[in-house]
C-alpha cells in the first residue's frame, strides 16, 4: 500500500477570504465523510476527526479576522504548564471519624 503524500502546508494568514471559504467547504465535507465512515465501520485513525474539527475552527477564526479587519495573528505558542502548589492535608479530619467509630462500639 502506497503512502499518501502530505499536503502542502496551507498558510491561513496569507490566504484570501475566498480561498479560506473554499478550504472550509472542503474540510467540512471531509469531516462529514469521515464521521459517516466512522459510524458505519471502525476507522484506523480516530485522531483525524479531531484534526479536521480543529482545522474547521481555525479557518473560521481566520475568516472572522479578515472580515472584521483585525490583523492576522501568528500561531500562538502553548503556555508553559503552571506549577501547582501542593495541597495541604487537613489535620483534624481523621480524628473526628475515629471518635465516632469508638462511640458506637
């Protein structure tokens, strides 16, 4: 089985609204076909559905930016994971239940 060639990278920021709408229609059709296939039989790569959903959202974002006149923003970097402080345990929680258990016996 021959491997599929990866599609050339699409630059959303430099595309016109017409190109984005064409790309949006094609992506929505691909998503519909993939969902239909997934409903009738198991698919090998379930991540494709998520990727297509996110691509549709990405295109919608660029279309809205271009139609409102906002400048296109480059892909934002993911924020670094915030360091969470460890939760402190309550000290009195264990003593109250132990006292109740002894009183019933």
